[in-house]
């Protein structure tokens, strides 16, 4: 589940950890809420999401 969360974050399609939690739960990962019950995990995924979105924006500008 952590690997899938990382892939989703790196895609640039998600604003942050909460959107990823919802996506994982919709895919049948019922324990996703447990994964995201940790501030470090949330911060890490938010950081990955932000960097992926910045990279996408930069790529789209060039």
C-alpha cells in the first residue's frame, strides 16, 4: 500500500495525502486510514505531491 501511495503522489495527479487516502480506499485498500494516521507519512506524501506538481508545471511551460 505504501508503494502504491508513493506512485500516486509521484504522478502529480493528487493535491496531497488526503486525496491519496481516498483514492486508495476507493481501490479497496480499507486499511489506508491506518497508513495515513502518521504525521511523517502525511508530510512525506505531501512533499512528493508538491514536487511532482511543480515538475509537471515546469514541463508544461517548456
